[in-house]
């Protein structure tokens, strides 16, 4: 029986949650609320991570532009997604929310500008 322990990050209680069992019959203990239960199950079965980074910027006083994913990406693809994002360069002007990379690593998640990129 596989067993994993997670520290819940959903609320300030930081419950220590244990998930045990086989994929078709998981037992969860240690959670104080439904949100903690959902967090632990998601982390155990298919963990997702938020994608935030910066990219090189040209034609602006800002040398780097903060970018973020429009949704979380699978944890196992995070490094590949970051490598793909870090390979791009953007040119001013851009507006916050403009797509700088569509469908990163085939995840269906777009990477967008997290702020305006003004021209020089």
C-alpha cells in the first residue's frame, strides 16, 4: 500500500495529510476541511503548478517582462514549459494580458504578459 504525506497549503492550519492505498481506493486522513481533502487528492493523483517567470524584452526600458500562465500546468511538464518560455524574446509594446506564447508544451495553457511593456 503506497502512502504519501502532504502539508496542506490551502489555509493557515497547514494540516499534515496522509494519502494511502491504491489509485482506485485511496484513504485520506489528517485533513481538517473539505478543501484540504481535495488538495491532497489532487496533489497525489495529478499535481499542478502555477507558471510564473520573466522573458527577455526588447524596445523598452524594461529588460525583462513578467509573464504567467492562464492556468496551472502539470507538475511533470513544468521544467519543459519553463524552458520553452525562457527561449522566447518579446518586443514592446505589449499590454497586460497579451499572449506571448500560446499552448505552452501542448498543455492548452497560454503564457500572457503580467504587466504592460511600454516602448522606449
